[in-house]
C-alpha cells in the first residue's frame, strides 16, 4: 500500500512539473510553433521609395531581419520571402512586378503559414506626415484584428497616431492567410527618415510588431497556457 502511495505521489509531482514547464515555456515562448512569413517589400531592380541613396528596399530588409530575430526568440517558425537584395520575379515573367508578388504569395502558401507580415516604408508629398501604420485587406476577418493589435503597439511604444486602413493591392487581396501590410514610417519625413536607418529604432519596430502579434493570438486564437 505504501509503495502504491509512493508511486502515486511521484506521478502527481511529475505531472505538476510537466505542467509548470509548459506554463513557463508558453510565457517565454508565446509564439511556439506559430509559422510566420516575414516579407521585406521590394528588392533587386525594385527599390521602392527612396531619398537620395537611401532606398526603401534596404530599410525593409533590415527591419525584417530584426523582426525575424524577435519572432524566433518568442518561439515562432519564421520564413522570409527574401534575405538579400533581390526580387523574386522570373526571367520568363512579362510583368516583373506581378511575377515578384505572385512568388511571395506562393511562398506563404507553400510554407502553410499561420500569418504573414509585409514590411514597407511610406512616402508622402507633405513631409510633416509621420508615424508607423498598418493596412489590411478584408478578405479575411482576422486581418483587421491583427492590424488593430499591431497598431495599438505602435501607439503605445512609438507614439504613432496613425489609424488602420484597408488596401486592395494585388498581394493582399489574393491570399486568405491572415496578414497585414506594415508601413514602418515615412521616408519623406526628415526626423523619421533618420530613425528608420537606426538599428535601435528598427529593433523597437520589430518588438512592437511581435508584441502586437502575441496580443492578437492571445485574444483571438487562444494561445495555450499563456497566463
């Protein structure tokens, strides 16, 4: 009888230990096994917007690398549509831009991603305009929820007063995978142009996006064991 009680006690202790480890893991790795595609906009022949020799495509890539790191640290499985200065079009594509975007969409589908984040930089004629903002296509009802969650982090961490907007651009209206277009700031604004080139600010953007994703999943996708 004592031997049975001893085994039962050990089993209970073991189960509690496993459960506590799961809770600790979920707290430190809240994105564990979440598959995310990070899409640095433009690349190669397509510079995106620019100011002198400062090109959007390069800043997009640097922010995306920071985002890849922060998401991975939180347990996510992260893929990137590009890791260097290239576009994804084929020599056989008559419309290079469309071919590039099509292959980005194909990667999202092939990797069976839970969500995607497309990184871009804004430009406007009025140089006083600034702030990170998020755009979404209503093809998936979760897109607006994700956009709102990331926008809230931009407001809290970056003092951005930009609101979420809808977009009907080719890439975002042609995938039902949850995801958003993040415009990380305005290259046309002198103050923000300087910030966008700084590693510290790029990391701040990445941290804000990551926390926005975590908050979205906690609220709408029910991450297990998160307290």
